[in-house]
C-alpha cells in the first residue's frame, strides 16, 4: 500500500471524528439553552450521550484503520464491502432493504423487521455461518427494543399484532 492510499483510508475516520466533535459541541450548547425549560424526566441528555459515543467510536475506528494500514493489510473505504460489480449490487440491495425496513416497520413490527434487516446486512457483508445469522439478529433486536422502551418509555410495535 502506498502512502497516498494509506492517507486516504485515514480520511473517513478523521471526517467522522470531526463530525462527532461538532455534534458534541452542538449538544452542549443546545443543552445549556434548553436545560431550564426541560422536564427532568425527559431524555434531554440523549443527544449528548449519542455524540460522545460517536466520538469514542470514531477514535476507535481511527486507531483500527491506522493499525491496519501500518500492518500493510488491505483496507477499503467501506469496511466489509464486496469489491467490483457485486459490491455495487450488494450496496444497492442493502439500500433497498433499509427503505423496505422503514416502510414496513409500522406494519410488521420492530422485532420482525430488525431481524430481517440485520440478517440481510450480515448476509450481504459476507457472513455465512447459520448460527450467527440466526442468533445474533434476534438477540440484538430484543436488546435494542428493551434499551429504547424501558428507559425512555417509547411506544414501539414489537410484533405485528402489537
């Protein structure tokens, strides 16, 4: 890998880090302005948590990308993306699946659609182990559901008949 491509692979994590730091700044400024009017039981802290997590994950991605490029491993701008014609085709299929997820979520329920979305993305990224394809999407979907419903009391249709 030449020096130019090594620097190019570091561009994406650095851009994400800049965007994450901008969101941290916005969440701090906006929380100062609205903290007086905010209900103490409201999730007003949520943007700050998300922006700090973005910073942490951006730093981890930057370190991982730097380690991969220093080890001489082949890196791509889109991790897990397939190369060539099939890469574009799989990206289009995943985009269509995400659009279907958004459109069908109110009708099919969060659990069914999230498992379908995760299963599809895992398959198109290259996962072929049946155990991972069946267990991981269900566990993550249930954990995501309870992480949103319990602390924030968000009404999300869990199953189609809810």
